[in-house]
């Protein structure tokens, strides 16, 4: 390892599951990870974003994992070393991306250094007009939105005339939702309706939402539901649960309207422990709706890694889309437990960021 790269770094590690964030995490010193393949890069992390999935792993509601473990998959930073087969990036380049193997090993982005592989295709150069915090906020939530809006939702269709024109985003102020609003507008949607609480109206309008429906107001919801029957082309549901599917599916155009969900039939899945019956219900319901439901139905499972470079990064350069860092939602790495407390409220707007170095 180069003499300019330390052997020890600071990291926020998960040391215990099934307990409050204050007990689950410890800010400690660990060894700097080592590149093992010629396609690896070593990144000095500047910022990392927290994902809801990380809360679910921390809680133990998804599965038991080995600890200690450095969590996190979304990051931005500067390349300080690279493998012999890395030609598209240079030492000193500012980059952002997603670690695609963070659930399989102990090394995640809640740390001062990470090893990332260019083989995943999920690494891109950070535009000069984007801060490290904004770049870290792109990550897996943007890729999830791209899968839902662009691929399942058919908004990347080469025939622009077949792309959805009227789109609804449920949970529009969250990470996936905020990207979904922007991507729908960037890909030509004429009317994007954001369903979120009224306190986030200005935020989602700043992302391009044409209409905001306050889910906490029965009057607001009823007015929207009664006026849109069989008029929508696409619903992007970032919250999940039965209520939204029951309410919004009749608003889709017959045969052509698409219902896409990032969460499935259980609202905010795995925020509470899921038993065998819960998993059976989730799987059976998704399969039934996918193959026998009254409209095209997609539950997002795949991530389009390559679009980080091919589509999202150029949009950032152009200013077509932006990072979604929530107000007062940037924490120092050592205060990551506080960031997880905020995440657990399910009411953060945009992404929660850890400022690393």
C-alpha cells in the first residue's frame, strides 16, 4: 500500500442487531481495505448515504448477519489507488457510486476508505457542479427509481409516443420517490402527481411535481381519487401496502396502465419483524398480481447498474436532475447512530447523508 495511504481508518460499524441505533453502532478504528483484483479502485470516501435497507439489516428484521460490519453502499469520494486494468478512471478523480457487494462482506461505505470494483458499472465521475453530499445521495435509490420509472414503467422506450404521460409517485418526498419524480419529468411525463405530506409540498415541487396530494388529508385524497379514474399511465409506489394499490389501481388506464412498486403489498416491509406467513403473503400476492392481475404489475428487484454512467451522470452534468439531500439531514460519520434514529421515523425528506472526510 502506498505510503500516503494509512493502514488504519475510522469507520462506523454495526456491532449488534435487534437494538436501538445508539447501541447498535460503534465509531471505531479498523484496517483500511486492500484491493484484491486488477479491476478494483480504492476510494477515500467524502460522503455516504443511508438506505432504509440498512435499517432493516440493523434491526434484524430481514436476517441475522455477522458483526462487526461496516454498513453502507452509497458513496462519493476521491480515487487514491487503482488496479492495473482500470483505464477509465485516474488517481485523483472524484467519483460516486454504489457498492454492489456490501451485504456479503464487512466493508461498506460508512468508512473513510472503500474498495469498489469497476466491473459492476455502478461507478461514475462526479460532475464539478455536484457536491460530494449530493453525489452520495444518488446511489441505490436513484437506480431503483430508474428501474421503476425507466424500465418497468416504459419511460425509456425509444418510441416517445408510447411513454407514460400521467404519472403518480407515492412517497414522493423519500429517496426513491424524489428521484422518481425527477426521472419521470426528465423522460417526458406531462403531469407528475406527488403523494406525500403537505409539509413536503415545496420540496417535491422543486423536483418537478406538477400536483401534490396530501395523503394525511382525506379531502385531498378523495378529490384526487374521484377525478382520475382510468386516466393514469403509471403509478410508482415507494411506500407499499394494500391501501395504495386498492385506491390507485382503478385510476390506471385499462390494459395499458402500469403499477410499479418498490415495496410490495406490505407497507414499509421489514420495519417490523416478518414471520413466515408475512413472507408467504408477500410472495404469493406479488406473483398473483404479476401474472393474473388486472394491470401490468412490477415489484422492483433488479438494479440497472450501468445507468449510473450512461443516463444519471449526464443528467447531473446538464442539471436535468439533482441530488436529494434533505434539509438538516447531514451528520458526521461518528454521529451515524443519530442518522439512523431519523431514518427510523420514516419521515425524512430526500436522503440522509453521513459526512465522512
